[in-house]
């Protein structure tokens, strides 16, 4: 290559399956640090560019149920506890008299400005 010329380089395909393992292209290192599959480099000296490939981990598929499952269980436990205490009837509405007491307490603390 002549000095001062932009030299293009690329990789294709960006995912490769080999012996039941999958590798994904992550970028270039060396004299150019980019994540795009296609790039250029200015040839004003000898250049070194290396492809970066990695085997993507699928660990988040394992962690996803661990993050999601506790919420419905926690909701069920809290709801059941409230029903036992009698603070929430089966239909989910507050017990009679509590809403009115709350509204009165709020009205006495928040007075409109005149």
C-alpha cells in the first residue's frame, strides 16, 4: 500500500459456529480500536490490526428466573399476611373507615392558601 492511503478491512460473517460452540466478533485491536465489522486505517507507517472474537456467555438465561420468581412469591406472602391481620379484605379494598380517616388527616394537614 502507498503511504497516506486509507486501507479498508472487514470481517464476515460476524458470528461463527464451530463444534457446537458459538463465537461472535467483538471488534478490532492494535493500531485501530473499533467494534464495527468494517473499518479503515491510514497507512502512514506499518500497521497491526487484530480481530477480537469471544464466546458469548448465556449466563443471564440462568439468572433471569432467579430475578423474576421472587416477586410473585413476595406479593403472595405479603397479601396473605395482610388478609390474616384483617387489614385488607379479600376483595383488596381498605377496611371501612380507614379511607375516611386518611382523607380527614390529609385535609387537616394540607390547608389551601388564601
